[in-house]
C-alpha cells in the first residue's frame, strides 16, 4: 500500500529522494520452484519536509514480512559481542544499585540480546513476531512471547520493566504510534527505553543505500526521533554512536522530565545541526552519490567477468538484496551466495535468483568474494585469512568510514 502522508506527523509533505526501482521484499528467500512467484513492490525513499523524517512510501503488511522471516541475530559473533557490551554498559551505568532488574526485548529474535542480560543476572522477557524464531529462543531458556508488539498486546503483560530494548526494530513499525504508546505503558517511571537504530546520518555518509529496504519503513536521526517521542511523553536523555552495522546510534529514552540530558546527547544534536543532515539538500546529495556508486560497482564486476573470474557473494543479508536488485546483478554475474544461517540453506535470493550455499559445506572457492555483509568486514577478513593467502579477493561494495 502506497502512503501519501508522513508516518510520524501525518502531514502530506513528502518529497521523493531516491527511487530504487520495483523490488521484492528483501527477506523473501524462496525455493527454486517459487522463484517466479516472488512479488515486487516500489522501493522509494521520501522525505517529510515538516518533521524531517526519511521513510519509504510503500508498506508491505507486517504479517507478510515478519511472521515467518529467516533472519537470525545470533549467528554473527560481532553482533553478539556488541550486545554484551551494551548490556554491560546499561547495567553498570544505570542499574548497578538494583538487585532485581527486569528487561523486555522487543523484536528479540533468537534471544541474542536477552542472553547477554541473563548473563548479568537480569530477569528477561522477549517478544518476537516469528513463531519459529521465538521457539529457538524459548528452547535456550529465554522466555519469548510469539506476537507483534502494540498497545493491545502490551496490556496483556502484567508487569512493568526497568529496561525496554529495541534493537534494529524501531524503524520497522507499521503500528508506530501504538508501539510507542505500548512502550510508555510498560516502562517503569524511572525506567529506560534503549533504542538501537541505523543512524541516517551515517547511512548517508557511508553511501549505505542498501540499508533502505521494505522492512525499514522509517529512518532516524536524533532530531526526528525526538519529534516522534515527544508525541508520546518520552524524550531522549543520552546517546552514543557505535561502530556496528557501519554506524548504529543508541538512544537512551525516559519518560519526560525523569532524567537530565547529557553532554553527549547535546553534542550529537549540535553536530546534526552543523552537518545539515536533517535537510532535503543533504538527502539529494546522498542520492547522487548512490548513483555514482552503482556505476562504479557494475564496472568493477563486469571487468572481473571479462577476465573469466568466478564470483561468489559473501553473506545473504536483506540489505544485500536491495543492492543486487538496484544494481541489476543476477546469477549470471554472481554464481552463489555464501551464508552461515542454516535457515537459508539452498534457498534463492529474491529478484536476483542466486542460490545460497552454507559456508561450512564449501569444497570449491571463487576467485572473488563480493561481500554483501560489508558491515562485518573485520570479522569476515579475520575469519578468511587462509583464503586471502590463496589470492582470493574480497571486494566490499560499501566501505563505511
């Protein structure tokens, strides 16, 4: 369904920034027999001139995208390490004096974040929309409710929380305002809502356009996120920028007036103002750089093919499908995608129709790895030193600063 008003402020002041074409939902990995059944939808980034929120202008129903997805957050060592550092930071920074602490993780996936809090003696509860993935978490002893999070479902939960975490889910929300009201409802008066989100300023600076896909309905800088929270009696009091995913912001949120705003938050807001990252001109420049990046990458891949080089894709992340489909790369250019996630074994990438192999099963190797999971560059290079020594090239289409 195409929208004609802003997802946050409801104003009809949306301007097109970047058109990535007609694309399938990026997490819709399919069997060979279902390749021709894959649906495609517009993937267009627009900008609200009133509340300054970048967003995509087409909504695929959440039940279609999240009820049976195949993403597992626990398969990547770098992400698990990030989750532990954050859990430790939150515990010592804000809750060190509390003997009994309880955390709710929204969109908790396979429990990778909850596991870190459990190590630190927190009582944990997760909410995950995919029943299959919620079962994986429950089998690890991480209590997880298989449902969508909104105000109606929140009222079924009969406890309040010291900490509510949302890692990489706050920009997914079709029920954005109901979700935010539900957070306020379940948060203790002195509680903290910890939102981890792809920082739009970093996305633009890194030209990481592939992080724009149908699951990501909205994109945040601190300024437009503050606008949304203000509508629901919440406010950011602290912020820190992490290196994971090429630049992920962590916003620490409380009920209005409960905590003093930190110097770190004020500094980030000042930097946003100076960079003009909340203006339409900033996004127009980003769109121009994306088009140049496309030309550069296609030229490089065609050169490898001309030299008869065999190319595999490294990783099959959702964002990789944005890139493959926008660049119009298919199985004639990239022979296979190589993954760790067993849920994607022998499936095919939507649109580009490239078969997925599991990394541990490989017996032959390409001349070139085109790394779609570029956000885990350091981990990938470290784990593949033996292949680098053999002369296999690792090409990163996006190189974060």
